C-alpha cells in the first residue's frame, strides 16, 4: 500500500533543500578540509563575487553574522557617543543593540501597519524632535526590510541626504527582494545581510555580508572585519574586530545560491496561496507597488492577542506550527528602556508597533511547501477563529 500520510509541516525546512545539494556540499567541505584554508579561503572571495553579481551591488564583503554586518557598517562611519541612530521599534533586537554597543543612542520610530516597515512621517517627526532637543546628532537611519518586504528606500535616501545622515539597509530577512527593478543592496549606502540558517539564503551556522556600491567603504569593511588590518597582517591601522566569514560557511552558501532564484519564485507562489485562502479571515500582507518581497516570513494579523492565542492552540492541535515575530516592541524591552528615555526626553508614543506585537502571527514559510500543506495551515488557522 502506498504511504498516504500527509507530509509534516515545518515552520522552516532546511532538509528538503539540503537533499538537492548534499553531494556538492560534501565535495566543497572536503576540499577545504584538505586545503586547510579555513579562514578567508578562496571560497569567501568567490562567494563575495557571486553575492555582488546576484544583488547588483558593486561590492560584497563577507562577515561573521548579520549583527556584525550592521556593526562594521556603523563603525566605518565613526558612529558613536552623542549620535542618534533612527530605527524601527518593531524589529529584531540586533538592529538596536549595535548602536548601543558603539556608544550611540537608538531612537525608536513607529512602523506602518500595512507594511510593518518604518513610518516615514514618524521618522521625520523624530528627527526634528532630536534636532530641537539638541543633545544628540542625527547620524543614521537603519531601515529594516521586515519579513522580506522592502522598505521605501527612495524616500529614506531622500531624508538621509537632506539631513546628512548615513542610510543603512538591514536586509537580513530580505535578500533577493527588489524595488523598482533593483534588488536590495543597490539602494542604501550599505546593506547588511544575515545568513542565519532560516534566512532566504542561509548557511549552517552564523554568517553575513555587507553590500555597497562605494569602493572606499568596501575596503574599510574588509579592514574592520580583520582587526583593522592594513595592507599586511600586522599593520594595524584602526580599531577593528574579528568579524570574518568562515570558509566552510562560504562554501555552503556557494552551493545554495544557485537555487535562490527559483526559491524566491516558490516563496512568492506560496504567499499567493496563503493570501487567496486567508483573505477575508485575517489581515494578509498586501501588494507593494513596484516592489517584490523575498517573503522571508509570512505574517498575518489577528484581531487581538486573545484570538491569536486561540488560533495558535488550534493550529498546534492539528500539528501546524506558528511563531510570533515579535511579542514585544524594542522600546518595551528592559535592555532598551534607558536608551528609549535618552533618545527623546519627550518621546511620542509608538502605537502601531505596540499593537502589532499583540496581533502578529507567522505561518510556515519555506520554498518547499506544497499547496496541500498550505491548505492544511489555512484550514487550521481558520478553525481557530
């Protein structure tokens, strides 16, 4: 008798992808073991060239994580004490912790409910308030392409140019997304990527990269990732860090990158299935004019936290996973309470970020979901309503 047991549903599924490329992974790792080129081996330079080619950016610099990508990019600008770094209140902690590590002050900005990305009107208001208070220098805006949906980069760049600020794209969840026909990595002054295993392009450990069109910045990033080295190993020209990308992780990414174009198409098709089945039951992500999402995550909005709790319980009972990204806005996190108070003495509220945390729910999203699995996810969610 044929096995008719439904395929299990995973929030993320790396094994399905690995089955397609395991021989090539084994071959590349074996070659590195034989060569002993574990740090900055030739696979790193090969990957950097492929990342630049895929994104359209002129330069790609491999680093040890997405967090280190953010930090190196800010270090290169000399961002530190007395500087205000504007970023969304509704995002992952890494976006906010880096300015604090460097001595700068994160200023939390509300997000738009329809995109989950930084609210441009609120950004302008908080820049004006910081300038009026006169204690901090507006130095940078970190836009986050949350869940794979591009932020409004033409508008962010215009604001940054008018204010003389650095525009940094936290594209950790969005590698492969595009805006007006240009992939992320070409829009901001620099873009930080994460290769955490669950990302659209993920390795089997930590890894990241910085994309930029500025050759001087790229050269500085390469120095900063390797303890501030100059032309030779022991010519230390500046204070840097140990932020190199391991050769083995670069090799794994080289095996995965050729799959990404098709996987992005798969993600878009899966997002379409979700929208078709769930529209009218919950708030689903809308289309963005001129933008193509990478669909790093697929998140819907429930009416309230109580309804979300019931839905999650119903889904779990049917063997369908879900997750909450994010249960608390950054300005409510204990680690950032002091920074939030310091950023603006009379800070306006952040109502959208706070409301989203009580309503957001992420559904399974990876390139190897089939339509029957998506139907089961949707049926379980609707049953919980």
